[in-house]
C-alpha cells in the first residue's frame, strides 16, 4: 500500500425508504469518475485510513497533464491507452522522454491532489519542477559536464596560495 491515487467509476444512487428502512439503489446509466487516495497520515475512530476524493469538478485531467510531457508512448494510440489505463489504476509507469533526438527513461504517476503528474528519475527520486522534468532529457549530459567543470574550478581555487581565506564568523550588528 503506497497511498497512490486511483480513478474509480461510481454510480449515482437514489434514496429509497424512510426511517430504519433506508436503502440506496443505483440510478441506471448515471455514473461518474472520481480519484480516490488513502490518507496514510490520518485514521478515523475505527483505525481505518481516511479516503481523500477528487471528483470531476476538481479539475484534474490526466490526458492533458501527460500531454504536457515529452512522452514517446503518446505517439502510438495503443501504447497511449495502456499508459493512461495504468496511471488510472494508480501505478507508477515507466515512460521514455524524447527531446531533440535523445531518449531518457523516466517514471510517472498521477497526482490529482495537485492536478499534476509526478515525474521520477532512474533512481526513483522525484523531479519537483515539471519544467525541469521536460528539459531533463536535454540537460542530463550537459549538467554532468557542468558539475565536473565546477569541481575542477574549486580544486584550482583551493590550490591558489594568493587567495585570501574568508572568516566564517558571524557578523554582529
């Protein structure tokens, strides 16, 4: 149990009877979709996890949110359908980000609470910024090279005998 969101289809129901004899009957051909998620941080008086619900009026559209990402699987109708169905079931799905001729494997999951898609890297660490997620496929190699260059500059600065060292004492005033 990971507390991920799942899309469920429910029937509208009508109330039948009064007093102690109340029952509910589904209304034929009257259904609606709702995202549900167990709140693993909050329990009710019986020790059950509370359920968070996000209905159609909440404004989360899975297809629109996934379409914002450079996902290769969206180009094929069959793989797009499989991807959407898997995300609706609450799965973390492996996808391929494609930008500028480069391909990177990423993992995504639906997050209706914030009306977004969570994106994870190969180490299953969440990429917080969606712009960063979209551009990550472009920048993976350049960021590694940039980090290496910064480390080399730090090493050169440490070896410089003419460099004055800064005091780490706090300024008072």
